[in-house]
C-alpha cells in the first residue's frame, strides 16, 4: 500500500466562484476535471507541484445545494516561505479576502482565512514545497489513541514530527513512513474535554494512493477497517472506508 495522500475533497455551492477564489488568491490551476451527470469534480493545485504533493478536489453537485461544514472538519493548511507569512496575508487582504485570523493573533506562527463556502485555510511557514501547496489537512477526533491506532494499523502511517501538546488539546501528524516532506500530512486534533463533533456535509474526504485497489481493500478488511464502499460498488475505480470517527477515506490507484 502506497499510503501517500493524493487529495482532499471539499464541497462547494458555487463552482465558478470557488474556482475563481482559488485561482485568484492561491494561484491554483486546474489539473483535472471529471464531469458526471449530477456533479462536477475539479482538481486544483499550484503550477509547480511536487510529484507527491496533494491536490484540492472541489466537488460541485449540480443544482441548488447548501452545506454545513460541521466541527469535525478542521481545515487545510497551505505553505508560504518562512519569511513571507505577513506579506502573504497582507496580499490576500488587498485582494479582498475576508480577515479571519491574522498572523499577530496567532503569535506570528500561522494565520487563517476562509474560502467562499467557509472552509478554513491555514497559512503555515515552510522552507520547502511550492508556495500555497497543501501542507496538511486537519480533522478533529474524539479519542487520540484510537485515531493514531487507526492510521498506524490500517494504513501503516507513522507519527511524524510536529506534535503539539497544549493545556486543552493536542495535535498529532501522521503520514507514510517514507513520504517526502512535500507530501500532505494528516493533522489529528484531540480536545481533552471529551467533546463530540458533528460531521457536516461540506467536508468530503481525504484520499490515499494505493498500488493495487483490490489488494489494498483486502488488507484493510483483514485489519478490520469499516466496509463502506468497496471497489465493486465503485466500478473498481476507487473505494471508500471510514476512520473511527466517521471521516471518509478514499482509496485510489494513480498513474
């Protein structure tokens, strides 16, 4: 099983508005598109992407739909150079992006903006990877031990440097053991107060690359991963399982 994160999917209510936002403010370009009878998927990313970099999948369901993001879904984080956090944030403000959490309010370690559908975008300082490329995706979990166990046992991921244990919460980062630093990581956020979360439907899924779809599915079934949408039900194009909190995980063979 490859295990590299291929993309993260979010749902949007106005496709053209969302595409314009990401192309204008994050300099994303359209990498691929899938037009179906009832929905459109568009895959976005910076022009210069690492071969193991993750894409943003924007899903638009045809017709009038409204979505709730819920609080189990956290954010995606995008990279800017180490010395360019404030400059990058100021640029977004000049372009008319809403002021959400500026660098000063975040100790000048990071900042946040929101896209037109309210999806949070964290801006992080990195000395690697293309500017605005996806650094990690954050989800909230109700049991840190179960969440770490899920990713280490089911997908053979390891906890990578970056753990942050605060007074009221902890952040853990997981990725394949041999993943390059430019690859996307998954951030698991655990709040100590025992709260429960709502999933919402604006948040879609993370997608993991596999070498062989059927073999990967059989391995996950042996490891007691939830049987959600098996390869056969997806015409052997992909498959879906879920983590212990109900976050969807897609399996995909890429060329």
